[in-house]
C-alpha cells in the first residue's frame, strides 16, 4: 500500500506563538523575517533511517545515573503514553528523547551553572526509549522541580515539566515539545504554556494521573501522556 502524501493540517491556534513577550530567548531564537522554504533533497528525506539501531535506546530509567547506582532524590514517577498519528494509529519504532531538571529544579547542563538550586550527584537528567508495536513508551524518573527563569524582569517561574524530542524515520522528522503535570499552580502563569492560544491545545500538553490500582508498583506516582504527531489534535510544539 502506498503511504499517504497528504495529512490533515493542525490548527494554528493550537501551536505556540514563536515570539513570547517576557521570554527573551524566544525573541533571539525566532527569525524576524519570513522563512525561505528550501526543497528537501533525497538525502534529507530518506536518511539516516532506522534511528533506533543507530542511537542508544533503552535508557528509560532517569532516576539513577546507571544501573545499580543510588536513586536520585525526589518523588519517583512512572511516565507512560502512546505516540499516535492523526487517525489514532500507533507510531511504531520511534525514538523518544527526554530531559528534565532534578527535584530541586536544576539541569545537568553548563548553561544552568548559575542556578543556586543544589545538584544531585545521582541524577543525570536525560534518557532515550523507543515506542513498541502499540506506539507505547515508558520511563521511570523523579518529578522535576520548578525553577525561576534567570535574567527576566518579570521574575516568573517555570512549573515542573519534562522535555520530549520525538524522532520519525530520520532526523529531519522531529517534534520537540513539553509535558506538564496536572494540578500545578504554576501552570496557569507559565509564559510558555500560555503561549499556546487555544485552551484545548494547552490541555494536550498536561499529563493525566494514572490511577494507583493500575500501577505495578506502589512507590511511584503515575502519569499518562499521549503524543499526537499530525492533524488538528497534534500535540503543540515546545521550546
């Protein structure tokens, strides 16, 4: 069967504004002139393929730096969900990369060296997994903490969130987004979440609680977060 070459477009209001008032980085990283659309060549369309074989996947325990090492500080969380297309069909064999701050709200990155929050020697903060035949992914981590956005006169705080990078057949097919946690008071004032004009679009960025009876272990808090890569119900992009 020949794969489709046209897909249902997403609703523009469900995608975030590229230039966000009060968020300086969005002003610096977003082009001020219209983009020039360059035709993609065969190399860009077709390669590299089979990313799950080329990238180290299976790194789905972010709660420790390596197997057998002590756990990182913080509430253990189990995050699972499905990667779907616009017809609610599973997207199989897709590589998902995740990264986040530690329980105190600090990233393991030199760009966050000025953050006064404590480091956690048992926390690395990133991982990579691949979706199964049902489009399902899962990883174990600790709940990230909130943190103040540096060098911003509005002195706003980012709520707890996890970054996702979803790769398709090749590196040119990629969605970068964020997952927020339900019930967080900072969600309502986060400039990046509010940058999505459509309320339903913002709701698609917030995970759902997993009932405790559905979890296989009692020491974790569970969250479900489905990601849709195409169509009018597509998950909004992130920064």
